[in-house]
């Protein structure tokens, strides 16, 4: 099966600019996750979707971050405006369902964002 | 609040050595525990998934154990190779207002040829 696809792989922007990341999960996976991984740390969940509904966005900085999964398949994560501390790898992952917790995750390769 | 700790933060071993990576978690009420490998600049690759009712899982040279009561998991790598050099992360899935997965910060492994 095809894996989780993410684009772009790398992005460099200036602070206060906007940026968007795209993710296409594994076909048939209902749950999609966006994680932020700062250098030297483990991934931190930003938002979790079940189909096109938000399950958890408690750690998403909503004043500058937004995400959508309009048709329950692809997802876009946006940062507007970016800050220096947003420099990180943004990882997308998918799993069969939020209601089937004994399944693991499959991750994409990530997007490395550098804010200068 | 569940916290996941991985010790050591970094490890350097000569090729061929057997090694153990440690993961500890503060709340034993977990659904499963997953070990991942992360290569520099890449995403996470799942290595092993241990359900809460299981004690261990094996895949090739890798063996992961789980002791829920003590809040510990270990990843054993036999006969290490330079290609095993990567960061290894463990993650636990818990139920706290819904299912959440909490990651450790990882152990960075370097295997010297």
C-alpha cells in the first residue's frame, strides 16, 4: 500500500510570512494526525481528525495555526503568521480509526520548516 | 498526566554489540506501546507495536518488552550494525478524554563500524 504522502519536504520562510503543508494519508485511514517535532524532542500532537471532524486540537496554537480536512481524505496545515519558534519538522500520520486504538500509526516523511 | 522518558538520550556502541534502549511511562493505563525509528530528516518508521495485554514482540534482530505494572518498556537490538544508527522513539497510547499518543524524546543511537 502507498504510504502517507507529505509536501513540500522543505520550506524556508521569513517570520510573519504564511506557509501551508499538505498531507495525503493511507487510503481508507479515517484518522489523520498532525504533529510538530522540534529538534531534540519527541513529536507533539497539534490536531487529530476522524474523517473530516476534529477529535483533538487542544495543543494547536489557534491564533496562528489552522488545519482542515474538508473531504475526509487530504489535509492542509497552515501557519499564519509564522514565528521563529515554529521552526520544526511537521509530521503527518494516519491510522485506521480513532475508535480502534490498538492499531498503530503510519507516518509520512515530514516537512522541515525553517523560519528566519 | 502521562509522561514518557527515554534513557539514555544518546548512545554510541561498536558494531556487533547487543544493546538495550529504555522507555518509562508514568501511568500504567495504556492501550499499547509502539517503538519507532527516525532517520535524520525523515519521518518515523514503526518497528514494533505491543498491545497492553502482551509482554513482548519480536521482529528480526529487534525485541521489545512491556511491563505495564512497572511502567517500562525495553527495545533490545541484537548484533548491532552501522545501519541501525538512528533515533529510536517510544510512544504510548492512553485514554484521556479520547485516545492520545504521547511520545518520548528518543534515544539517538550511533553504531560505529
